[in-house]
C-alpha cells in the first residue's frame, strides 16, 4: 500500500516503507481517509515520594518509570518538577506550549500545596507570605498565600516556581517542612481517588482548568 502511493502522512504521500514518523502527532491517511491522529495528550499523576521528576536518571527511579507501557509511545514528559520526597499532583504531557503556560512565572498559574511543618504557622507568617518572603540567600519571592488553622499543617499558594520554593519560604519563617503535597494547579484539583503512582487522562475541561489564573 505504501509503494502504491496510498498512504499519506500529514497530507504528504509517502512511498518508502522504512521512513520514520512521529506516531504521537502524525496524521496518517489511507486512500484519503484518516486512520490515526494522536495529537497532544494530557495526564495527571499522584506522584509518590521516593521518585524523581525527570524523564530519565542514571541512578534514581523516575516518574516515567511508573507509566504503563501503553503510554510510552506518547513521549510524555513531566510539567515542572516536584522534589523527590514531595507527593501529589503532577501533570504529564507531550504538548510543549501547554507545559510552558503552566510553568512560566509570567503566566501566574497558581500551584497549591499542603505542608506539615515543624512549628505552628501564625498570622505573622501569613503577612510575610502576602508581602513576599525574603529567602535566606536574599531572594525575594512574589506575594503568596498562606492558609493556617492553628495546627502544624498549612496550605501554601504560589504563583511562581523557584527551586524548593515552598520549603525555603517556610524555612525562612522558622517552620521547616516535614511533609509536602501538591494538591492543585490553576483550578485543577488532584483526583484523590488516584493511588500513589497511578495516572489518568485529563478531560478537556480539566486541561482548561489547569490554566485558570486564580486570585491569591
């Protein structure tokens, strides 16, 4: 069929069976009828602790190692990073533009975390977060949200993603993080029915929710 000129890839007739294509995005047609159009894919994972957020690592287990084999062909990659010991909502996609919109500080897409700390966050901490915490190295963070309930657990809402930011912000306030879990990105909440390490596809509505810019 290929040698007969009956196969088209992205609207172009191919005649060499050995030609390589990207099956995650190529539109393949036979006699003018489309038989595959994978397009972009979007997934959420409940990232477990003990794995690194990377596409590959020579020594550590990565989130990509947790993917079922039927998703390998999609060439997914993690959107941003969660620390090895941080759990919770992680997005995976093969859509670079979508990932950039989520990650870029200019987008101001919020990420929310639940942190268990050594200490009891108070109103002074809330004000410091609202004004922009100054880290120990002098870095000034953008204003952030801090929700407290009088216990050692609090909710942190960021509009940027500096390296180890939640941990560094709370440490700067004398409340080092003991446990950290991301629970939302934009308006998208983690599906708490997912088991650690499991993954599911996002609906189009959920994909749009992840890009929603919420006020602090």
